[in-house]
């Protein structure tokens, strides 16, 4: 079956079967089979039609033209489409694939859509049989492991599938049907397969019918679907049940985590108009280490050595960057440099840090109850952590008034603390920290806040997700003090972009600037050897 791989101007990709024929492309919903909502796309832009054993594309008098392999078509032209031909419609790139073997093939005369789905009546019968056999609603499963529950469900599902085998479509294998039913009954439904894929970094559910994933920094629409919004809600509640959180109309947003530490955010109507929405940031099952980041090209070994020295010798560090830039991953890796003899207290909204040390106390904020009482925010946990005799305090993310308490802790004997912060550059970190401190509700003068920041924070390690989807540590800077009312800082390492390679990947190199952090001179004066060659700038 022919398909179009549609890529928008942001680089997000989705696969669309070219069916039925003729297949119209344009801006107006209801009259086009592929709707591209952009001002440069015409109401009816172009059409793909069959011709003999092949296919043609024809412009429908569009305002900005249809381009085939960079050649603009006239309204009279209808050239034949070759495999992997590139059609350009406004800012959208459509790659024509003549025959995609992954798309299911329909029997002649079939009116079913290209995507085959298990018949809903059959699934209802199987679920009812499964519930009757296992009595999942009334049995106490709390004392059984997930593996035990799933094994019992698989056995019951096989028996149910065998019982209703006459209703099973020929194209649907019995074991595939068993897995689908069990995933929906005791697992996370269509998300189970995506969670098992190693190259999927993030999963985004936009209502029941659209499930996107991020692979290698690029978004793509998957073939996975839920059967209804009610099923999406059931999956959300299944995620929340083990950690004691809830979601309903009175509390329609929630942060949670999966058993493997993956971060989950869910939001439901009335706040989300597209239906229940789930965003899952997957964590590697085997936590990344410094050699992995070096292999990925996220940093170079001298940068890792500088951060090792900063963490080991108790310098307060902030890891900054935008959403999805790898802040939490880097925080996990840097925490490995903390000596195992120290007591670490971690503070997070949803516990996701995976520290390797033995002596770790993990604290997690608590949302309000259904009566609106009992909320414990991050700020209270930071204050409480100071009474827990911590050697290190690790805050998953500073996003409010807890920034003031964190700075106070850094300035009063809790050196070597780590946290992350959303910011666009190391310099922006300083302005954002000042804003967060003001959110504590104290009327502090700006100079006093900046003095607190300059004396508390030593190193800012800034990461970014580049346009090709790769994540890199683009800047490591040191705060050096104050000049008047301005905090001064110097860059120690930076990433210099030189362009793009033939595959569209960002090309560039990491280099030291030649500046040496003050704390390195301090530890050398204590007789500790440091390889000073790591601060030698790269020669172009």
C-alpha cells in the first residue's frame, strides 16, 4: 500500500496511508483526505490519483504551487510518482513510498480502513470473560507481584480467546489478541509496546486516537491507538494507583512516575480540550554513565573531569537547560561523583532520580487531598531536609520559592548541593534564580539576592537540545563574584557549532576557553594533583 511520510516545519513526522483514491491534499477539513493547516496551503492544493499500475500527482490550482522533486508543477501536469519522490506543499514535505510492507493489506472489495483494529465487540467479550475468571475487581492483588498478576491474566486470556475463536478475524493471530487484551486489563494498553522499545525516548498521548513518540530527537505519529478516552483515563489511574495520587475534575493535572522511574505527566478535561493527555519521559533501564555521554557526543572527557572535580570537592552546581535537554539525566550522572560515605537527601515533585549510593533519603512533595488539605510543597521539604543532617542536598528542580531556601542551605554549610533549573543560557540562570527567590514572598533587595547567588553557586552546567535532536552540554561556566550590582562569570568550556553535515546533523566541536576555575587553584594549593591540560583550548 502506498503511504506518505509527512514532515512539518518543526521536523515532526507521521505516516499517512494514501487511501482512498483519488487522495486529496489541502487546508480545508471535510473535503481533503490529508489536511495541512497552514496559511501557505490552499483550500484544495493537490491530488494523488491512480494511473495504470502507478500513481500521479496533480496541482489543483494552488496559490503557492505544488513541487515535485523541487520542480513546480503546472495545473495541466500530472507526472507519475516514483518511489521516494518528494512532494512539497507549503512548509510540508511529503515523501511518497510506493509500497510500505508495514501497512496491512485489505482483501479486495474491503471497505475497512487501512489500519486494522481488533473488533470492539470481541474485546468486550474477552474482557468480561477475563474479569469473571480472575475476579480482578474483588480479589486482593496487593500481595501479588505484577509478574504474577500478568501470568494469571495471560492464562485466563488464552482460555477466553480459545472460547471465542469463531469471532476472531483471520488476520489477527491468537497470541497477538491475548497480549492486547492482557495489556489493556492489567497493563498500560497500547503503551506497553512503546515502553519496551529501546529507541523511544518520549511518549505523548493526545487523546485516544493520536499517540506520538520521540525517537532520536524527532517526533513521529505511531499506529497505536486506544479504543476510547475512557481507556486512556483507566491507564492514567492505573499509573497513579501505586503511588497514591489521583486525577479527577477537581484535580485534573498530576505528575507521577512508572516503576522504572520514567516521568509521567497527565492532564484531563476540562483543562485539556483534546481529551486525556499523557506525556511519558522514559528513563534508560541501565542508567547512563559518563562514557555513554562521551560516546553520544554530548560532552568530552575534559568537561566530565571538571564536573567530577566540582562535585567531589563540594562545589554547588546548577544544571540548566530547556525542556528535554537532558538535565535530569546529567544530574543522575554527576551524583555518581558524590563519595559513598556521605548522606544524600533528594527532593523532587515526582521521585525519578536513580542514585547509586547506599545512604540516600528520597523525599517527594505531596499534592493536596480531595478536601484541598495536606499539601506539602518542595519548599517545606527543603526546609525539613536541613534538619536531617544531610551532607548533600539534591533538588530535582527549582521552580519556585524553594530557590531561596536552597541558596540559604548552600551558604550555610551544605556545600556540594546539586539542582536543575529551566533556562536558555548560563546568564539567564542568574536572572531566573533571582525571580524564583522573589517568589518566596520576601521583600529582598536585588543586590542582596545577587550576593546570595554569587556566594552560593560555583558552577553552571548548561545543556541544550539542538535542531537535529541531539543533546549536548554547550557551556560550563563559573561564577566568579560581583562587580557593582552585576554577577560576574567566566566560561570554562563551550560547544562551537560550525554548520551541518550531509545528513543534516549539527557539526561542531567542544573546546576549553583557557580559563581555569578558582576552585581548581584552591584544591591544588591543598596538594591535590589536577591535570591542567584539560583547560588547554583546542587549536583550530
